[in-house]
C-alpha cells in the first residue's frame, strides 16, 4: 500500500488547475471535475459531478484501498 495520494476536486477551475500544476510532479495525483481531463496535467482523472454521491463514494473507496492517506483539495 502506498503512503498517500492527492485528490483535487474541481481540477479544471481556476484554483484547481493551478493546484494541479503545482502537485503534478509529486505523482499519485487524482483529479475530479465535470469536464474532461486537462491534457497538460499527468493525473488519473474522473469526470464527475460531485453531487453524484454514490460515484464519489466509489472513487474514495477505491483510493482508500490503495493509499493510507488521501490529501483532498
């Protein structure tokens, strides 16, 4: 099991895209937004409206099984 990963919610917005660029080099980066992945960022991307609670829970459950800690931004 890996130690930790970063999950950015709203990764294609103004703040989220800037944060994604800053954390990109760390690896284990996951992003969520309503629009497709930003091709400039090397991340595992989920296209999702976070109001869809069941899908969000699936993503968090899958990440929790692989990482000890999830840093959510």
